[in-house]
C-alpha cells in the first residue's frame, strides 16, 4: 500500500512511507517506535480499502523523530461598544513521526 489515512489525537492524517508527519503530542520519546492501528483508508496500485470503521489487521509503523511546539496562534476576543478586548497566544504541542511501513 502506498498511502493510508490514520487517526491520532482525534484528527486524521494522510501518510506515506518515508514521510514525516506532525501529530498531536504522543507519550513516546525520540527514537522509540510507535504504531497506529486506527486505519480509516488505505490505497495504492492494487486498489483502495475502506474501513468500516477500521481496516482489520492493518497497521502503520513509525519512529518518533522529535517533539516540539507549533507556530504561535493569536486568540483575539472583542465585544463591540463594550470596551472589551482580550488577546492571548497559543502554541500547540506536536510529535514528528517518520512513517516506516504501511501494512
């Protein structure tokens, strides 16, 4: 299979072998192996397999590359004519995972 759609942290990601994907923060350390079981869809030259809701026996294996924090997002709230303004920044934690195999 050349690509797959996995679930991690309540989000879905399209992954390919050799690609580095930023997923919401995981508990593993850098260099450790990680396995994603929640495959929604997998496809390649042989056709596409769609899970209902998951594909039985399919796994995506990867290696944790690093942990980090994303770019800063500005959260701005305002209520007109009420002299109310609030500004807050936010940075989401992520884990970079290198996809080793899809099977």
